[in-house]
């Protein structure tokens, strides 16, 4: 799982990064770094993002062959 996978999900679903930042409490600049693979996502951040997006924790897990 990479931040770019989450970023793609946000773009495909019309969800703004600022919305995710507000709902999760992750500062916008940190979230942007995560989504652009410039910083590793910590487990608690990942759980907050999945909770905000209402997706299961394994949603962004790489599929076989990826």
C-alpha cells in the first residue's frame, strides 16, 4: 500500500484532501506528503484515513500480481 493508492481513490471519488485532513486531524501538509509517497504512513494515520473514508483496513492492500 502506498499513499498514491489513497490519493487515486480520493481523486476518483471526488474527495478533497482538506476534507480528509480535517476529519482525521492529520495536518494538510503531512497528509499531502503521505499521498505523494514523500513520507511513510504510520499505522494510526492509515487507520484514521480508512475510518474517514469508511473503507475496510485491507481496502488499499495490493492485489496479487501488483
